C-alpha cells in the first residue's frame, strides 16, 4: 500500500524538503559522481526528479540529452522531445509506432530485450536514461533490488547507471496514472505544457467518443491476448494499465478470472475454448498471428477468428496523442464489429 | 608391529570396488528389458491421449477417438493425437540419433547438436524466413532439413580435409567450430531483424504443443531413411567403440563408417527438429538410460534408445500438461528438470563408463 501511494506522488517539483530527505537514497541509487556534483552545486540551479521507485535523481541542470526505452521514447517524441538514443525490445527502425517520427538524429542502441550497445549509448552522451519497472503483483509491489525493465541484468544496469542516471517509470496500476507520470517526467525534461494540454484535450475527445461507442454497442466484447505454441495468454483487464484504462472508459474486455495469477491467465490450446467469449480479438503483434491462430484446430472455430475480427494490437504507448489515436481506432472497431458471440 | 596393526579407518586411497551388478546384461535380459521399454512407450501413448490440461474423462476421450465428429473443440484430434504422434517420432529419432552420435564420437556428453546439425537447421530456417519469406510449416521443414545437411557435410569435409577420421576429435572440433559460427550468424540476423522473424521465433522454442501434423509425411520419410542408415551403421559403431585405430586395423572402412553414421544423425535430427523445433536433453539422456538397460552393443542399444526417447518425451509432455493449471509447462522445461535428475542418477551408476 505504501508503495502505491509513493508512486502516485512521484514527482516532487520544488519540494526542497523531500529532495533533502531522499538525497541519501539517491546516492545509493545512482552511486556515482553525478549525485556528488549535484550536491556541490546545490540550491536553485539544480534539477531533481523522483522516479517511480522513489529514487531521487539530481543533476546540475535540466537534462536535454535523453536516452529512453522505445515505449517511453515514443511518449517523449509525442510531446515534442527528441531523445538522443533509443533502445527497443524489437527492431526500432521497422517498429510501426515510430513511423510518424523522424529518427535520423536518434541513435538506435538496442533492438532486442536486454541487448543494449553500451558503447553506442555512451557515445550518444545522454544526461538521463529512461526505462520502466513493472510491479510484481496487483498490489503494486516493486522489486527495487531487481533489474529494471529492458535491461539484461544488474551488471548491465550498473554499467548503464555509470553512463547517466536512470529514471524508472512504473508501468502498473491505473493507465491514467501511468500517462500522468510520463507527462510529469516529460515536463521535467522540458516538454511544453501547452502542447501537452492540447494533446490532453484530444485525448478527452477520443475518450468520450469511445465511451459513446461502447454505450451504443454494449454487446461487443474485446479480448486482449498474446498466443504462441504453448497456448493463449489472456491479459487480465485490471492488471494491465492500458486495458484497465479502456475498461474504465466503458470498453467491455474479456475478464474471466480477476484473482489468482497476476497480469495474465494462460490457456493451453486444449483449454482455448474456455476463453472464446470475445467478439473481437486484440492480438499482440508478437507471437502467433491470425494465420497461426487459424492453424490451431482447437481455436479454429473461435467466433471472432471465424468472422475475421482480429485486430493486431501493439504494446500501448502511454501518451495522450497515441492513446487518442488508439481509442479512435478502438471506437471504430466496436462500432463496426459483428456481435458474433451472443450475450 | 605397526604394519600388522589393522587400520582404524577404512583406507581412503584405494578405489572403491566397481559395483559388480552382474556385468553387462545377457541377450535375454536385454530383450526382455527392450520389451518392457516398448510396453512403457505404449503406456505413454495411452496416457498422452487420455490426460491433458483439459480434464475430459477417459471415456469421453475414447468416444471422441472413435467418433471424430463428436470431438467438440478438436481437443482429442486437434491437440492430443498430433502431439502424441509428434512425441513418438521426435523422441525416437532424437534418442537413436543421440546413441549413434555418442558411439561415433565415443563421447558420453555428445548430443545430436554436436556436429552442427541443430545450428545449421536454425540458420537455414532464419535465412528461409528472412530471405525467401518462408512461413509455412512445410517450408520450414525443408529449410531446417537443408540446413542440417549442409552443416553436417561442412563439418565432415573440414574434419576429413585435416586429419585421419579414425579419431573422433577432429569431427567434434569441426562440429563445435561450425556450430559456433552458424549460431553467431543466426544471432546476428535475429538481432538485426526482429519483426520479420516471427515464424523463426515460433519454431525455435521446441514444443510438441501448438504444432500441426502438416509436413509429417516428408519428415517420416526422412526419419525412416535415417533409421536405415543407423541400422547399417550398427556393426561399425561396435567396431568404433574399440577405438578408431583398432577398428581400422580390424578392417573397418572408417570413411564409410563415419559417412553412414553422419547421414543417420543428420536425417534423424533434421526430421525431429523440423517438426518440433530444437528439443534438448533427449538425445543426451535417452542413450544413457538405454545403455544401462541393454548394454553398450549397438544392435540392442539403438532400438532401446529410440523407445526410451519416445517414452521419456511423451511422459515429460504429459507431466507438463498436468502441472500448469489451465496452461501448461513446456516440455523443454520438464525435460531439463527431469533429464537433469535422471542424468545424475545414471552418472552415479558406473555403467556409463561402459561406453
């Protein structure tokens, strides 16, 4: 419980008292000369930021050279900040989510999970590195001793922390809180609040349209899933920030079990029939795709699959603009979908 | 005086006597034990059909087996039958390939991957997906077969160019080098192009679940050809067990023996790997279990290794289905845990030395 209240108030702009209090933990967290430099300067000119873990980062001035994991780099880009380096879990150059952004001045320093080219990252000379941390349970417990998301192991994390201090964004709990945390972080590194406010207006318009679409078609159920040879991974609506947010806005998402395993329930191919309650499949862009699903005899008669109602759904980017576009697409899907599963 | 005094503690310097567990099994023992292994495989087939992560009763399974039209959700005919057939074929092929490999190299730690077969198959699948856009099961089958053949021919050529083939060492070194090179190229391609390699990513996680029987025809033909070569290699394997030089002295044609053995390993492994993706531990442990049962003579060892491979793979798959709740634990994970335990037990029995 304390952890989640901590994550809610993670940005402590101007709270000198908090900064002083957490400076000790910051030394433990980043543990290099950056923290020392900041304390030498002290006072008004310095930049501090407390990340999702509660670790306070201190720099002499606001960092302008940012390196980030792809999902958060996309958030920065959508708020007008171009990072100097990006590392992704998949190939960044061909990632469709980057299609609308110009990456010519961005160093791509990683294209697979944990495979980060440290030399290239150091050459890009970032002043701040942004990655994520996922809770380990639905209470929001953070394993702050463990390795952060996107890093291979603690050894690599230590090397990355020597290049620049690392800020970790909590990707868990309510989707809106994740969006807001990233807004705070983006503003802390210089994003224009007016541009963000205008993006938020667009987001709210799309949200209202989505809610209206759901109210018009309450019978349409969407299933967010990933599949591979071992079976189907059904995302638990309340455990994943994006689905949590959509559900909050009125989207009916397949929710069969709310307790038990965190984040998703796994259905072997033999048990696939147990989760075939949705009218539309929101299928992860990784793992099995539509043709692979159709080749599975135990899933071939899924009504949504038979009706061809399969939408490839990549990992969500938690920015107002990106989510506005996603929700507009979702509203369109819900409005046009056939109700193939009665009830 | 002191020399006559009995030692207070048992001497630690003398090696413990080798446990004389009746010596190598007799022909009758070997035959009956092979029969037991065959019965275990039959039992494993029955269990594999009857038990799964979906708890439909045995009666319902039998009914669905007899009347495919009643097989609602295709659980029996769409999931259990294919994975049982795959388990039999893949387990037997890997078990026999492992036995031939260990005999050829006289290395108890050799598995079918040591000659670059698996690495070659992986690279060819990646190239097929990457260059030619292959995504069909059949396409992947042919690519992995082609890669396995090319890799083993390369390994053989490198070893044959260098030194005499009577020692298994050049083959093992060439195999290790080629495996390292091919694996490096595969990793490079996989890391540089994440998005287009989805078909490879699905294949490379060895599994009996989620696979279809598409392409099983060519794979069976391949496996049968490998089986014929393995049978033809039995006498040579027994000779090679005496050491390459001695076998040569006894009139064994080493080049022919190596070629036939390599052909058997390549065909058997390629057919297995093409169907299920790479599955570890079977090729390594099945021959050891079989050797403990029927002795080191390859005439008895190869059939026993095939039966043990099929039985162990099927039973491991069934265990994985039963311990994952509504999901399943992958057969690779079960094999690693189970195979590790069995391997330690086998190693603790000194029979392994009788390779």
